[in-house]
C-alpha cells in the first residue's frame, strides 16, 4: 500500500492531470472509473471489480479518519488544507 495522500496537479486551462509514474506503473493507465462528490474525487483502477473497490474505500476511510484524529492532536501534514 502506498501513502494515503499525495498531490495530483490539474491544469486549470487544459483540465489535464499529471498522474505520477509510480501510480501509472501500478495500473492507473487507460480509462479509470471516477466517483465525484462535492469535495472528493476518487479514481478506481481500470479493471478492478466494484466489490474490491468498496473494500478498498472502507480501508481508505478508516485511514483518513486516523489521519484526521492524528492531525487534531499534532501538527498538520503538508497536504492539510485550511
């Protein structure tokens, strides 16, 4: 498993996003499924069964909740937005 959070840069004029090489090497190439909801954009690796994506999202949610708890008790991480 990789880091919970990183940065993907999206160009405001072209709308193109740079996906880091290590993500592409792990299979994030081609047409990825996207879930968008107000504040969150989720990319699902091409070919991943929906059941597997749901299990993964549950794990990500737990990790994100742990990160929020950690940050509430410590110095925020570089990816924290105020």
